[in-house]
C-alpha cells in the first residue's frame, strides 16, 4: 500500500476527489494548510492605516489531500492527477508517495488492502 500526500490549490480539490472516486479510493482526509515551495507566491495589496503597499506573503493557503491506495492503483492515480491538473508552464502542486506496511480497521479486525478500498 502507498500513502499519497497531495498538496494543491483549493480550487483543484474537486478534480482530485473526482479522480480518487473514479479509482474507488476508500478514504480521504483534507487539511487546509499554509506553506511555501516552488510555486511562485502572488503579491497582495496591504492597507496599513492610510497607506497601501504591495507585499508578497511568506506562505500561501493550500489544501493537503491524504489517502492510502493499493500498490496496483498507484501509477494510474498519479498519472490521472498529473494529467488532470498538469500545465506545461506552471506547477500546480506536489504529490508525495510513502510506503505503508499495513493497515488495520478498528472494530472489525480486518487488515491489509481490503481496509483501504470501499
């Protein structure tokens, strides 16, 4: 099994969740976060009393989508996300893949791939 940590703009979350539903991913967690990376941050106008100045925030809002998928589904899910959100000239986010040695469902005593599928 693999854990996917997907960092995207909030407006990209419906596309991500549609892709995960298409692949019958069982569970998804969403986190609203602030962070910085390779994606250029946008300048903002900030009012300080009577004066207005332009600033670039150190961190910007993003959404972290976290899920666990079977090894057999990983490549197709990642390919669909990269294709669905990909842009030749501008990064849209990041996907980090981690190994998961096992998963256990509390209460049912089930374990393995069966607990991450609907």
